[in-house]
C-alpha cells in the first residue's frame, strides 16, 4: 500500500507541473480581445497625444494624428504585435504605462518641420 501511495504522489506531482506549464503558455497567448480594453488604450493614446500637443504648442486638431500614429507604431514595435488586439492580456497594464510615458523628439521635429518652424 505504501508503494501505491508513493506512485500516486509522483503522478500528482507530474500532473501539477504539467498544469503549471499549461497555465504559463495560456497566459502568454491570451490577448486583449474585448473592445473595452482596446478602447481604453485608444483613449490613453488620444490623451497622451493631446498632452504632447499642448506641451509643444501644437494644435491637437491639426497635429494630434502625427503623435497618435507614432505612439501606436512604437507600442506595436515594443510588444512585437501587428494589431492592438494581439497584445497579450498580461501586458495590458504595462502598455498603458508605456503610452502614458511615451515621448518622441523625432515626432516633435517632424511636426515642427511640417509646420515650417
């Protein structure tokens, strides 16, 4: 009977390890798939663009799109995704922090050059 209990313990341990590996794989592959999360990131991008336009004296209506495009480009590059819905769900909060702290002197220079200044 003692041998049977040891064997069962080993089986349970092996199954537990497999479950943990599966959980890790699943966690990495689960992406933001609801529009609520995508819209939340979109609002953050718009808000960051507005802040940067105001900070650098640009019109959001005229120049906000340049900032929004640059933020999306850099966000997609940061997380190696082609579409925001491909973002792993585990990175949702980090993506928001990335957006909130995003800045690009290149984009500022491009907008100034386009405006002739």
